[in-house]
C-alpha cells in the first residue's frame, strides 16, 4: 500500500504538539509515543511535545513515557498539532492548544469522526490509529522503540489480534514489527492481560451484579463511586469489564457504566456486530466503532439503561425484518 507520508504535511514546522483522547487507552498512548519518537528523529531541529492525560502505570514499559505533559495550562502556540485516535471533542483540556495551532492534523480510525483538523486522515477500516500511523512513517526511520509502541497499540485495539478489525494488512504490519526482536510476549502480558488484585476484584463484582435483559440478548452492569472508593480503584482500573460481559454466550450487546459524578455515567458498549453501538453512542453525544463505542450520559442508572435499550431494540428489530 503506497501512502503519502506524514512528513509531507510538516514542511517548515518548528514546533509540533502531539495529543490524544481523554482517559487514554493502549492505542492512544502508544500512537502518541510512537509518533513523538518518530518526529524527533525525522525533525531533530524542531521542538516536539506530547500532551496527554496520565497514562495507566503499565505503559511505563515504553521508554520516554515520562516526557508526556499532563498539565495543559500552557499558552504556547504550536506550528502543528497532531490529534490522534479521536476528534477534537475528546481532546479534553488539550483542546485549546489544538485550536491555537497554526495547522491542525487529525489522524484517527473512528467511524464517528467526521474530521476536526485542517488535514484529516481518518480511516475507519483500520484496526487502530497505531496501524494507520505505521503506514504514514518512512520505514527507515522506524526503530525498536517505535516498533514496540506501534505493536502494543495495534494489539490493544484488536484485543490481541482477535477482533474482526484485524485484517491481513494488520498482521503484515505486526509481522514486520516483530522483526525488531522485542519481547512482545511479556509486553502484551504486562500491558493487556495482567490485572492488579483490586482490578480483578472489582471486575468480579461487576460481573456478579450484571443483569441480562431483552430476552438475554443484552447484558448490563455498573460500578458506583462508592464501589470505586471501597476497592480504592479509579476509572483506569475498569478496563476489560465490558469485554468480559460481551463474552457471555448468547449476548449480542454488552453495556458497562461507571459513575463519574452526580447522575453522570461513562458508558462503554460492545457488540458482536448485530448492533452498531457506534450509532447508539452517537445518539448520546459519544462515538466509536460498530462493535465498540462509548459516551457519557446524564440521569439515573435505570434511565440510562432505558434510553440505551430503546436504541438497541430498534436496531435489533430492524435486523429481524
Ligand atoms: P470504551 O468503551 O470507552 O473503551 O470505548 C470504546 C470505543 O469507543 C473506543 O474506540 C473509544 O475510543 C470510543 N469512544 C468511547 N467513548 C467515546 C466518546 N465519548 N466519543 C467518541 N468515541 C468514544
Ligand atoms: Mn482509543
Ligand atoms: Mn483506537
């Protein structure tokens, strides 16, 4: 696949900022890190900065992760801001830095992203932003640390090459990356599978309290702020719960939410493809992909379930026709 490279958009740039979405996941953290290292090699004279909320601790396997800036109160204006794995709405407090930049580039793979930069490279058929980024890089500049970051990013968004977003091209890239010889097995174990004791406990609790509805085709569970306080966990510790719920036999759509404020919940949805959860999430101001999407909702837990199931039921009904 011959693609235009990212360098063609950066001519003359003396300062570049790279950022990603709030509550950054593996693809987001790794894409930011990979592009940062790449730009430092490609444009050694330019000033390159990364802006991102503090990543989960397990990403300390990536060299240079401490260079991420998680304070956004700067009045700097960059020549270029590259937003990764999201549109401008999900940049959080980095949004003002993005808006001030002279040139805004948006690189993403979310189907719900209509493009929020001056230049938009949005390819929904890509497994991950990391995969897309790899094709935008000059191969001779990719080193072991960049390869490692791209590999972990792809692995996270494909559920370790398991989800249907994994294409032959995804695996071709993964094969090229493995040639760098890093210890992919421990990296995936440490960043993707391994959980702390409390993370495992709260996952167990959420699964135990899950409820099926709509003829057992949907499943839902919730973690309250009180539960999070009890187990001493934060939002970053809840990753993987919704996937576990989606793994229940017979379930077409899984919903997981956790309380973020008074009558406010962060909602994650997963589906086997029968329901387009991105469409459901977009209705409530969020977005994502057909099989994985999210949004933030206001209201009681039960009101939110009602509103979501209304949308899900409409889709399942259409599908039955
Ligand atoms: P999550 O369940 O939060 O892990 O998100 C699943 C997928 O939906 C990921 O690809 C997210 O990037 C995306 N997503 C989650 N929340 C939102 C949102 N509020 N707006 C747009 N995309 C989202
Ligand atoms: Mn992401
Ligand atoms: Mn992604």
